[in-house]
């Protein structure tokens, strides 16, 4: 057994299809190397956390892990460091859970398959903590790189794609405009379950956009990929009351010639650019619009 375990998980950005993952849809997503959560765990009797507003996530993850996977062992110290902007739709919470699970697996000599890692992470947040969420964050962060997720099949089908085929991207966010994604998901779920035709039609459109984006990426069709990102945002805008501060980021990106979509449901966006020179111009326009940015 290791004396300590280390786990790491990256932020993620959906390119197309979100938030249809919780509704039998499909999503194309990518992890963001620039932002990650890192967790160090060590054995012991007394449990102590690095001071953090994420303590509830850490505690729930430890409780579930030891109850189901290592009931005869204990984890005493947990240290967390995360650079992922919180509550802006970059998968910050799920990254903390995935990183913690990876650290615990290393510490206690437990093997957890990629799909099982994603499903356990979702269950911890949804079932133990009551957070309204879907699988795509956890799948993207478990697989890493570019992942296409098809949730219409049973079981869901996940496909790693070649990251080298991605066009230049810009991730932009406004931390002062953070939003709890659970509120968005809870309302959509209620409307979908009630048979709201607008929501159901949008979810089907979103899933089709993700499938088309997957094919476009495989075949190097940048124009179609851009259209799929734009279509995903437009479908969301028809069914959700969007924060004007978030919409402004999409408007800025589009005015600079990029396609744009929400990365999640908290207020970050991804801009799909033509080439590196265009990417730099889009990043500058977003920075001048009071956004944090990172280029990919």
C-alpha cells in the first residue's frame, strides 16, 4: 500500500450537446489542461481537511469510498488544491470528487474502471448530496481529452477522440457571474418530466448537434463543428432564462468571428476559432470584455 495517494482531475468544457446528457441525449466535451483539482490523501484515524468550501464534497466522497470499496481502512488527512474557477460551468465540483477518488484508489490499492469512476462520482453528488447533475462532467473527466458520449444507447457509449483534431479554442468566464447549475438542471428536469414540448424538442436537437459535432471532428469539418457549437447555445437559449452577463460573452465571441457555446450551466463559454491567430484575437476581445480567458 502507498503511504499517500495523489489524485488529479481536469476541468471540462462541453463543445456541443449539453445539457442533453441527463435526457438520453449526447455530448461532445473536452478536458481543460490549464485547470485542475489535485488531492493528496493519507491514512490515519482522525480526519482533517485543508480549509475549503469543498469540504462537503471531500467528506461525502470519503464516506462512500470507505463504505463500498475499503471498509476496513481509514483515511486521516485530505489536502485539496484546485485552480478551477468555481460555479462557472467548468466541472469544478465533479473534478474534486474524481481527484479524491483517484487519490483514494492509489492509497488503498483499489482499482476502479473508467466508467465505474464516473458513475460513482455522479452517485456521490446526486444521491448522497442531492445535487442535480448529469453524467457528462464525470465521464469527460474520467476519460480525459476529447470524449463523445452517447446516452441514447443502453448502456451509454463513450468514445475517445483525437485531441489533435480540435480547432483552437478559447475558454472564457466571469467569476463574479457564477451561478448554481443545480437550479438550472432542477427546473429542466421538472419541465422535461412534465412533457414540455419545447424542452423535449430542444433536447433532441442538442443530441443531434453533439452527434454531428462528433462526425465533424473526426472528418476535420471545422465549419460543421462551429455550427454545432452555435446550435447548442441557441437551443439552450430557447428553453432557459439565461443570465445577460453570460450571454454577453457569447455575443463578444461571435462578434469576433467565433462560434460559441456554454461549457456547462454556470456561466463559462467555449469559443471555437478558425486558427491560432483568430484564437488570439477572440481571446483579446473577451479579455477586453472583462472575462477571464485561457486558450487551447
